[in-house]
C-alpha cells in the first residue's frame, strides 16, 4: 500500500513503490466509488478525485439496518452484519469512505488493553485483520512486528507486573521482559533508563485505508449496499419504532439506525435531540525520511510505547513514525466544532501542524532512540480524532430512542473496528450483548454531561493517555457536575470522594491525623487504615453512608405486575415488602440486579446501581414497547436522595427520631414503610448491603441534610460516624453478597453465580431467560462462584487476577475472577471458603 499525502481539498496522491500495486489500487478505488471516481495513472503516481454528487445506482427504499458513517468502524459493522446473514444492510457515507479520522490514522494495532473487556475487542480485531486479505482479495497492509511498552521507573515496573496478573486467563500473548530481551528486539534503543518491558508479539500496524476498503469489499460480497456521497439530512422516528432516513437521493425506511459518524456524531445525534459527549482533539504524528540504521535492519522493529515519554514509535518503511500525547495544558481541542458544527466539506483535510507543542516529546524520543537526532522530518500529520470524556467509545443501543444505536467516540478506532463490528453485529442479531462491555455503554452519560465537563475531561483524558494505570483510579477534571446529593456540602471536606455516573460519593472518610489526599498505589495506601476503621464502626456500632447515586425508577399502571413478572426471574414482593430480583437476557445471563419494592398496589420502586441507571432503564423501556404494556416508567434518580444507616446500634438511633416501632417484630427485614423521621416524610426499607442490621432511607433530595444532621445528633451516644463505599464493598464481600458488574454480569448466569435463591424457575410467568436457564440447569454447571482467602502483606487483589492451581490457569477467558472471588472449575470445590 502506498503512503498518503494530501495535496489539496478532496484530492489525494498515492505514491507507489511497486507498479503492480497501481492496477490493484486503482481497481479498489473504482469499486469503492461505484465507478464514479476519476483516476489518472502515469506509472508512478495515481491521482484520485472525489466522485461527483451522484450515486451511480438507485437508493434502496427500506433496510433492516442503516449504518451511517463510512469510517473503518461503520464499514466493519456493515461487513459483520452482512456476513452474519442479515439481509438489507445499508451503509450511508456523506462523502467518501475513510473520510474523517480513518484516512490519516497511524494505524496501530495491539492486543493490549489495561481493562478486561476491551481486550476481547482488540483480540478479535487482530485475528480478523490477519485473515481479511485472504477472505476479500484486498490487501490490508498489515504488519505484525510486535510491540513493547517500556518501563523506566520502579512504579512503571509495578504497573507492568499488575497487568501481567490480569492477562493469563486471556488468550492474548503477553510477556514481561527484561532489558536484554528489549535490546535484542529493538537494537536502536538507548537502554540507560529502561528497566523492563511488556511485550505483545503479534501487535503492529495496519494501513487504515486498505483495511476499510477490504471490509467494504467483504460487506458487498455478503450483500450489503454502500452508498456515497449520501449525507443524511434528517431522521424521523415512526410510530412502530422504525426510522425514516432522509438523504438528497431519497428516503430509506430502516428497522434500526447506527450512528457511526466519527466527529460528526454529535451533529447526527442533535437531529433527534441528543447531545452526544464527543469532541475532536488534535493529534499529531511525525514521519521521518529514510534512516540508514533502520534501513540496515533485517527485520522490522517492534512498535514501542515509551510510557514516561508519552509517545508511540514504529517503523515506517525505512524511516520512523512517532506520535506523542501532550499534557492537558498543551493539547488542543477543536471545541468550536462542538459549538458551531464541523465545517461543511471537511473530510480529507488536516489541521495545521504545531511542532512546538510536541517538542518535549520529540526530545524524549530522540533520547530514547538516538538515531532520530539525525533523521529528516518529511511530514507532520495533525488530524482530528474523537474523544469522549473518559476516552472510551459509546457502543450499543441508546436509551431514549427506540432502535437507535451508536458506535462513536473512538480515540483508537482502527484497533477497535473489527471487534466492535462483531460485537454490535452479534448484539443486533441475537438481541443481547455477546459479553460484558458496560464501560462502553453509551448510556453511561446523561444530562449532567455538559459541554464544559466534556471539554475538561477530554483534555484530561488526552493528557493522561500514558499515566500510570493505578487501581481505584480517580480523575478530577470537570468535577463536581450538577449531580450532587443533599449532603455533599456537609461531607466534601471530610471524605475522599469518588465519581459515580456524575455523582460525588464518599469512598472513605478521614479524621485528624490521617494521611489524607488522593495517593494511588499498587500496594496498600493511605485509605487502608480508615476503611478498616469504618468496617469496625459498622460491625460494632453504627454508620451512615450517602447512597443517593442509586438509579431509581417508579413503575405503575394496570400492566405493572405483568411487565415486571416478565422482566424479573424472582416473584414480585407483596405491598410493603422488598426483594432482590434479576433481569436476565434471553441466553440466561444476568443483565441487571434490582431491588424491587411494591410501595402500593400496582406501584413499584426499582433500585439499581449508579453505573446501571440508564443501562437498565433502556432494557425496561424496550420491553414496555415490544410487549405493548400499559404502564408508566419514571426515572426519579435525581429527585430522591438516599441515606443508608447500618450497624447493630442503628435501630436505637432511628428509634430516637420516630414514633414508629423499629423493633425486629415491628419492622421486619425486607419490609418497607412510609414514615416520618425527625419530622421529615420518607420511605424506609429494612435492608443493608453491608450485611449488618440496617435501613435505606429514601426522601426528597432537599430534605437530606435535615435527616442526616438529625441522625448524627441522635447517634452521639452510640458514636455514630460516616462510612464510604470502600468499607461497604469490603463488608458485602465478607457476607457473600454478590455485586452486578463484579460477581455477575452479562458473561455469567445466575446459577453459577450462586443466585439460585432469587431465581424462581417454577413461577408461572415466562420471564426472559427462563427457558435458557432450564436448559442450563438440566445440562449441569461447568463452573461456579467460590470464595478464596488470600494471605498477603501489602498487595491486595483488585479483581480479574489470574487464578493458578498446580501451575495451571483455572480461570480461562470465560471464567471470571472478580474482586476476592473467582469463577473456577468445579473440581476446585474442595478449596476453603470464608
């Protein structure tokens, strides 16, 4: 594949090194542009001009899925849907394929990801890239020299070791290597500061243009239709949940639409009332001329990522290509596009480069790779890539609009393209996600994601690209949002706050003499002592916690029983009672865990975790629409504040503030009551995630401070105090309480997670996933959740570490380790439990 160099608006020169490639590449372009492109070959240079504003073929009237956006992600989704057998797959691109961010990307590919779920996305992408040329006949320019993440400080070595503990149950090849091996793989490195490296053989880089064209060829081969130039000018929902997609060439009636429009995603979302939190950032990379020392090498250099220098570097032909990530104070946002929209006609253009902005990184790269000092720079590419506040993409169906899906916000779209295309295709075809990817759920953002917050977080996320990835990481830009509870002002100076779906919530509280402040570490750090103190408080006395970030919904109406009986695997609680229920997927996986309370006949209060609020609401609303239920579903998360009070002395504190009988017989476990506390009306539920005696108190947000201060005053003699989510998590683990997103999720069924008590397979209602669970139960389980007790000095398990037994890994790719628990093979049942 050739090297792309822009020579003007909507014109590209491709310099060829092999004349045989000219014919092949010309054929690709003619096919891609439906024979409308103007090609001029002179034997060494192929010039391609944009097609005129005609399609060259008739637009379809209807489609099962319309994918909007012709970058590598959108084209990958069209390819995977068509390959999976979906008929009537249509892709609409406003100008030409790869326009936007794809065409100028550096094309890095890596198995590595610091998280768990996105490793699967990366793994699938690389395996797809390896075979795509053979499948489609189109070259993709895939190089796999491997990659090395360089550690040059002791903390970085700890980071690599931490990542190694989490990798062995994945099929991803990854090795911790020393300086000698690093020097052997990359002989041009200055080894003075290099202590260790994380090596992923099979990593490398791919030509983004060729990749996209190969995916397009495959999509067409399997029956998808690709149209361009075909800008979407309007989106109109229909009463039956479909969409009319308007273009200058006509309207397509689609069963679903997928927004895959890159840095145009915000504008497309605005057509239907969404303000997607995406923003373009300026990313630069530098390309050198031939470097004699590189040319003399017999094998291609692995990609290196200098973590302290915050740049990547790879071989580009006989030269080098390196791209830095500037600190947040130096990086540049294209925030005018958020305010004013993307300039009309922008697609294959670049920003003006600014070498001064990245000079610190250039100097660091020259120190690490000395041959750069004498290399000539032939090109500086500065192009727009799209960021979300947390840098992760937004993948999946969107709450608030039926059959509207997103595949947007990709800061690393090339490596994500294959895996995301497959992930979404599987979800669309089967009706449920193929595995857990909650961190990329588009519904993790909501009204609180303002433009100032978006800009502040995008700056932070870009500048933090290569910061040390500590467990329990907190990032502080853009905080607090407008989502603060009624006791935030009372707690903010005495607690270490965590960020949960826009909310500030105490992680732990500090006292005079404590070592305060955010001090992350791979070892026990300053929060360990205070959290232990809070656990003792709740186990022996009484503590109060702010639980306002819970997602809270009210469901009522004539079909409320029938709806919830369909959604939940448990039976419904009686009026004035509460239970724990689970929504399952059709395959019998755990989609959500919800606390269900029937507050009045036919009226239910549903409580879910903060990170699952709109994730769960979307699932409920979809069932309401698909089943035609006559109910109302209200999201009251922001209106209702919640205080938890827990510990053996919690009853006596509450009894001081109410005339209600709070005794064990007067207020039973899992019962609910509307009452007054300190003169404030609220709803009390006798339940506590700590496993101790306790209640959750639900009240109007504006009354929280009154109730909180009354509790603290009434509990003086009992030494009442605050506790946070770290202590709550520790306590619930010791009690064996499961947590959604930890011990159960869309990768696990409730039987293997030990949730049998909450699953009523004999209830008359045909709840979602019932038949799948009956089959699973009949076949028998191949794994189950167990508790492991670990003895350690100052390094605690954080979750997802590999479990070894007799030299073998016992939690495979599908066998999860979460927190201090592990899904292990059933023949490990003799292990001690606690």
